[in-house]
C-alpha cells in the first residue's frame, strides 16, 4: 500500500479467493482473531510457500481452519469426548484444538508431530471462503514471523509483496489476538496458548481442571519466547514505575507509551501516548493496531503499562510478555 491508496489485490471477492486457493496460491483472509495467510492445507507446495513468505521456521506447526465442525473428523482421530463438547460450545470461535492427526494431514503442517491444530473461525467471510473452497486451509497470522499480527487488510498489504495473490477485506478483526489453543492429556484439557476464551470458561464447560502445558506438550503456533513483537524495543512497567524509569534514563528521548491513564503527557521524553481501554475485550481488539501505531512513530522505546492480573487478561498478558522478551 503506497500513499494511503489500497492495493488492487485487496478485495471482497470470495469466489476469486477460493479459486486462487484451489490453484495453489496464497490468499490472506480475515478471521475474528487476526488475518490469516491462507493456503490449501493438503497442497504441499502451497504450504511450503506459506513458510517461505512468512520467513517462518520449518517445524513450527500450522493451524488448519475448517468451515464446519464435521471436518474435524477428516483431519483428526481418537477425538476425546471433552474435545467434542468444546467444539459444540465454542465453534465457530477463537478456540483451536490440538488433536491426534489423521493420516491425510501433511507432516509439513504438523511440524513433524503426531498432532494437528484445528479451528473453525467465526468471521462470516472466513466461513464463506472455507465453504466455497471446500476443505481445510492453513492460516497462520498474515505477517512476517515473530512480528505484530495484522487485524486489518491494509496491515497485510504493508507486510507482503506479490507472494500473496489476494487479500480479502473483512474489516477490523473483532477479537484482535490469536485463538486460545487447547490440547488434551486423556480427557483433561491442556492450555497450550492463552487467548480470550479463558481457562475458567473451558473448565466450566467440561467440568475438568485445565492443566498447564509441560515439556512434553505439543509445539504450537505462537509459543516461542519472543513473538508478536513490534520493531521498536518494548518494555512493560507498572504505572508507578514509568516516571521513575524516565527520570533514571535522562538521556532517553522519543518514548512512546501505552497506558491506562493520561500520565506524563508533558514529559519531554514522551513523543506519543495512547490511552488503552480498561476492559479486556476492547484492549485485545485494539492491541496490535495500537502497537503498530506506536511502532510507526519512530520512537526509541515503547513502554506499555502492565495489565490487570485477572484471568480475562491472560491472553493479552501472554502477547505482551512475548513482545517484550
């Protein structure tokens, strides 16, 4: 995107997007969480191009997106009853399940593991695309690996060149951070990546404790220590510590802030301040857009005020912790 003019490859033509996917091309598409970089999950060369376009390490598994719940049986086997209960409650929606992979799932999708990650997204354009395509689509976030995920079509257009044939414009993503990922140890759910569907919500639905991931848990998307990061260095500080930090770093200039209150607006070191929403759903929806905005300021440092400890903030905390790693 140049000069604020949208690229001609940004469109709402679902049929053209499905045709390109069938032809083995890469198509970016909206979900309720973030925009995904889509390819036919069973086309090895197309999936390989997803890794290449993102500069994503081979072996870092992908999520297969499906357009109806029944397709879970096409890509997974030995599905626990509690997994089916979560499907009935939370699909379509921002929940990914990690299950035993069926024989038809390519190794490049699973990262060489025996498990596969599957999600049925809730965005109407994603559902329409998946159903017109008629199969599973891998869809990691449509950004360069490790960087901020896109929540608008224009974000994708900035991040990629002609390797992405088309970008479906489904407006701003309504959830704003990536899905919760749940695996299973028998019938017990295991939290592999937090999101806006909380551990408590999962536990309440199936009356089982949600276990934390351990060293033998499957690798999943977005689980590396450093991820979801702006180009500008980012640190997390309590509100009370931000003025002290700026005072102790007298030579520091051009600091950008994301805080809950309009503090330090007149501070000589602060070049940009964004006031964050105090409700977690609103915070998550705007998080990546706000960090992209602060990244474009050209500041030397981004300081983000630490967030509340309630479990409704766990997914957001995970993203900020990795961004600051």
